[in-house]
């Protein structure tokens, strides 16, 4: 496998009212959803979509997820999700994330969370580990 490309792709999201609790603080589970936004945008920026990956008969389920919360995101914050590929092996890939709050009403620009997700590459029909195709690995690491 090729060495992972560590240059992040940046996706932007805004914390909507439905993402928050009664105190206006973003619910902790939303970070995993924002990680998914970042992951999708990284794959798209490299020239492929999740749908195209699935059309090849492959799926990338999450086998492990981690989040370290550093500061709170609050209603109406604009967030930047910086996503990179931390590791790419024969049948798995690891994405790394940094969630940054853009400077705004709730404070100065700040790193508010870091995390990672590990994905197994499986065949859609047999649901067994499948090697990540060389052309996909090359695309993701270029």
C-alpha cells in the first residue's frame, strides 16, 4: 500500500439548533456525524464518492471510533472539520480528524475536538474483509 497522504481536507459545518441541548451546547454524538461529513468530503476531494466505492461491491463500516473533546461547540458556531488519512492497510483505513471552531460570536478560533475512525473494507455480498483496490488506495493517497 502507498504511504497515506496526511494533508487534510477541510469541510465546513454550522452548529444548528437541533444539534444542541437546552444549554445551546452541541450534543457529543454529533461529532461522529461531523466526522462523517469530513470523511465524505476527503473521498470526494480525492476524486471518488462513497457511492462509487459501493458500486464496486465494497463497503467501509466503522470498526472503531474515538473522540477527544477539548472545548464545547455551541449553537451557530461555524466549524471546520480537518480530515486526513492516518493509515491505509490492505483491508482497513484510519481517518484522523480535527474539529476547529472558526472565530466568531462564541470566541476565538480554537481546536475543540480530535478523533479518529477505523474502517474495515468488506465485500457487500459476503461481508468478509476485502483488499482495498490498488487504484482506490492510489487515489486516496495521491
